[in-house]
């Protein structure tokens, strides 16, 4: 069983402040999950099914992730 790696609070705080490097770090952190969500299957004339990542869907998911990060606010203590 693999151990879950969390994103550091400081990275999240920088990403909320529109730091490009922090935003890309978070997108990279979720890259495998985004790729899994964007998988599509296709079937050829022989009935063979193949799977491939839908690049447009991947970019849309990345864009929605970044938009969500920028909307996120940390409540004051």
C-alpha cells in the first residue's frame, strides 16, 4: 500500500497568491489522477479496444483545477 503524499501548506498558500511555480507544482501533483480521469477507449474494426488519454479533457481538468485553486480562500484563525 502506497503512502499518500500531501501538498505542503506553504505551496498551497503560494498558489492561492497566484504563484505560477506553486500552481504548476499542484497540477503536477494531480497529473496522474487527471490522466486517469481523461482516459477514453476506442475500438477498431477488428474489435480490439485500446485506451488513450483525451488531451483536450486533460487540459480542461487542469484549467478547472487552477481556477479552483485561485478561488480558494484560507479562513483567518
